[in-house]
C-alpha cells in the first residue's frame, strides 16, 4: 500500500502534465481520480479547464458546474467559470461568477481583474475601474491589471490616467505588445501623435502579426495627415486579420481623405458585411457617397447610421445639410468638436495650401482700415489653431482665444501667441466677459452658426464702447441663412446687417471677397466690420 499514490499526489501528477502541455496524459490522470472518487472537485475543475483548452467549452462549463455543485466555496472554480461564460458571451453570468469568487476569497487579485474586465465590457465603468484598482492593490506587479485599468479609464474619458496606467503596464512588462498598442491609442486621443506612432511601432516590433497595433498606427498616422502611410498600415492589418470590421472602416476613412472614393465605398461596404450594425461605417459610407454625387444612396446610408445610433446629432446635421433642411439653425456642438478634433493636425496645411484660405488676412486688412489703434484687447472667436490670432497678435495688448475643440486649443497653445485660451462654446465665453474687448474676430465661424439671434447681441455686450466686430460669412443669394450640402451655413448680407443693427452694432465696412476654394472653385463671401457705438 505504501507504493500507491494518494489522490492528492495523483492530482499533482496530472497538474504537472497539464502545465507542461501534455493534455492527453493529464486527462487520463484526472479521469482515473474520478473513477476512484466521482465527486473529486479538484479533478472536475481541472478537467473542465482542460476541456476549454481543447475547445470543448460546453463540456468545460458542465464539469466546472459539477465541481461547484459539490463545493460551492471553490473560489478558483467560480473564477474559471466566469472566464468560460465571458467567452461564450454570457456577460451577466460571468460577472456573477467573478463576484462569487471575490466574495469567497476577497484577496483574489486575478478574479478582481477579470471582474473589472467584464464590467468594462458591460459599460459599468466606475465599478470596472474600482475592481481593477482593487486587483492592483492586491498585486501591484500585475501588468495585465494596469492594462485593463487603462482600458476602463479610456472608455471613461480619463485619458491622462489611462496613459499612466498603460505606461505602468509596459514598465512592468517591457514586452507587452497589447499595452503598447493601447498606449498608442490613448496618446492619439490626447493629440500626442508622434508619441502615439512610436508606441504603436513598438507594439508591432514586439508582435509583428498584431493587427490591432497596425490599425492603431494607421489612426495616428492619419491624424498626422500621413494618409498614404495610414492606408498602408490598415492594409497590413487587414492582411493579418481580414475579419476586423473597424479596420476596414478606418481604411475607408483614409481612402476617403485621399480622394479614392470608389475604394473607400468598397472598404465601408466590407466593414458593414462583417458587422451589419456598424453605424460608423454607414456614416462614412454616406460621406463618401455624397462626395461621389450619389445623393440618394448617401441619404439612405446616413439614415441607417442614425437608425443604428439615434443619439448622434452630428450625423443628423449632416443628413439635414444633404437634404437642405431649413429647420436646422446651428451646427451641434458635438459635431463641431469632433470635426475639428479630427482635423486639427492637418488643419493649417489643408486650409492654407489646398483651400487657399485667405480669411485671416482679409479680416486684418479690414480692421486696419477701420481703426489705427494697435493696443487692443482682442477675442478670437472659434480660434482654431490660431491662424487669425497670428495675424492679430501685433494689434493685441491681450489676446484671448475660444474654441470648442480641445485639439484645436492645443494647437493654438503651441503657437505661444495667446494670453488666454478657453475650451468651450462661443456664447458662454461672450456672456462671461461683458464690456471686455476692443475687438472680436470671427474668421470662418458663422458658417457653423445659422441663426444669429443670440450671437450678435452677445457680441455687442462683450464689446467696449467703440469696439469692433470683424467676421466672415459665406454669401447666400436669398433671405436669411441657408444650410448647404457641405454642412456649413451661408448668410445673406442683408440678414447679417439686420441682426447687427438690432443688436446696436453699426456697419463700418462690408467687402465681397473670395474666402477660399472648394473643389477648384472660389467660395464667395463677405468680410464685414461692425462697431459698437454704445
């Protein structure tokens, strides 16, 4: 009898085979144990884990549930059951299993980590962050927990904290390709595109077959305006894994940016074939079809995008512009913010070099003709990257810029010309500063504000007596204002004059000019200067 192995020794022998990858030998040992003791929870549990490794998930769930029926206090089995249920898409049941594991074993770091991951998938981000932080408190050296914390934080919009979590993950595990890729994505969201590109390249160096890292590299390159390189990165990602719908969608965006509309349309359609509920791909498809002149098809694509994602005011605005909807009176703040956040890195080059944008210079000339003064407190409304601010800095005792887009504000800050920059909407910035400015400039801003009923009086109140308001408008040969298919508002000069007059502003000058080019044609508009005589 002394030579016969105990059940515990047999279990340890089976586990040694299991950990060495000798699954057939491990299975044989676990089943021998169960012939001797059919209710042996350790053998049932490990046999379930092995069944999962062999792709028999239904058997795995059944075996682990049998182990838990015998021993409901088996925390590790609850954790592994959670892993199985999560993979099967049974998220609520997985979360319940993980909760049971940590209830039985409060210091079980891996179960807290797994719980956090599943809560993030469920969209319960505060609880997910708390669970990941608990896992890290129990095991500070877990790179996986830091990475998962970063994922939850990025979903929550806490970009700086997410970057710190990813950096900690790669510090703990320098070969962690996934964390480098996630870091690149977070840095891209923060507008730190060079660092984002470097992080994604590091992920690819660590794992050349990692398709998502190549996709994230493409996004960062596209943000830098390196569209050809972005297209190449997306195509490489698709070559590694052709079944990633988001990568096909990103490829569509880059192809559309480069003017390859037919290829962009094909990429969006492939993304939709892979993921029929992919609202963003329908929206991108709508944009490409609209640019290709296929108005009916574009309208249908926009409508489907909105059906799939109804809380998308920017998409509804684009559809309204396509259809010439007269009831739309202003561009939604979310649309403007997202548009210019995406546009910021390539804004100056595209606007000045490709579109021959002249508004800042035209405004400067008009203001110079209106006043000889060179010491002014200036507000640059919708300052963007600071193209107007750069022209007016010599006039300014104090130069303040306001813009909805954080990425634009970062670009303006990098110029070093503003005394103050405000990230926010125009009206609050005006209303918070009554009688504060000698000059307010709005270059290419009113194209996103159709109805001037609120804006003009707010401008008048923010000006000092004798102060000037200089703005550009796109010309509308009709009454009032109109939203055209480019998702911009055009105004009749008569309407702008009326709104100014009702607000107590008097006209100093109004000059019709070519403001920029679009599709090779000049866009006509007005450069107008008003004075506050109060």
